[in-house]
C-alpha cells in the first residue's frame, strides 16, 4: 500500500492543465552525475519553471474565496488551518524529479548512475519558515504549467533535509531521487567539490525520506545518510519484487 505522502493531492484543474507525463525510461536517458546541475535543489531564480510555480500558487490563493468547501479542500492539500497561511506563503526551492531506471540498477549499476531527469519539477511552498506543500509544474502545450499541488508531509521532509545541508560550507549538491517501483524517495547528497579529471563528482550519499525509511531501516540508523553500497541491495530487492507486481509503484 502506498505511503500517503506519495499521493501528492490533486485539486480541480481545467481539463487542459491536467496532463499525463510519460516517465518511461530508456538506457540512453540515464543521467550522469556531472550532468545533474540543472535539476539541483535550489531557488531556480528566473527560470520558467519557477515562474509557473509562482503563478500556480497565485491561482490557488485566488480560489480561496470561491466557496467554503473549495477553500477547505485547498487547506487540506497543504495541511494548514487557515487561509492566511497560504496567502502569506512563498515559493521556495525547486528541483527536478530524478527517477531510478530499474534496468541499469538491476544490471548492477549504482543508484547514482541509474537515474534520469523526468522533466517534471516541484517547488516547495514555504510559510512561517516551514515547507507546507509542493507545487508540481510540467510542460503543457509548450508552456510550463502547474499540474499538481499538495504533499505537505513530503514538503516538510524535503525542507528539513535541505536546511540541514545548507549549514555546510561549501554547500552540498542536492537532488531529489524517486524510485517508482520501490515507492521510495531520497535526497541525493554530493560534495560541492569540483569534478575530478574524469568529470566525476565525489561519491554520493542518500538521505531516505519518509517513504524510504522502512526500506532503508536495515541498512543504517533512522535518518542516517546511506552510501550507494548500503542502499543498492535493499533498493534492488524492492525494485525486483515490484517489477513482478503491477500494483506496486506509481
């Protein structure tokens, strides 16, 4: 059964906006670590993705007065008690969702060499210094558009991990990694050092988010960052099992 955190809640959108984004990976799509900078967890200032997220938040705020039931639904999406919280909210850091391609993972490649950019971006909605939800944007008819909102628990989880690593100097590179088959999310943490002579960055660590903590429990203490070696076997086992069960994943 899927963790509730995974079901980033849907709200009523115009039919043209609700889209299905294809996540079908190919081996040629697997992203190398050195090509990941564009999707790092960051403010993404001036980007079309960020502008779409800002516009999406404004759309949600504008819908608050429509009806008591409508406002209540929006409040539930973000886990907030009153409209004022959302009116004062701002768009925080954004990131591309990187997905684990099961084929290279199951063939023996480490997690960091088995991910590819999905083309879908999420932005943390911040209020009172906390993440209260995520706004998801994707290309629709050639323009970046909000397609989903919600996931308040996941937003808090991401904001907490990001705040922890922002205290480091130099700041680490963070990516959001999702395994659809294992139903597990992670923050990939790479050192901020420059690539080596072969263009590779330092070895990554993976911080399990809420949905991944059961999977990672046998490998390390709760909340601990995992190396590729610590994570690989547990993730492969979960992915391999899910590949034979179409009900698992999303």
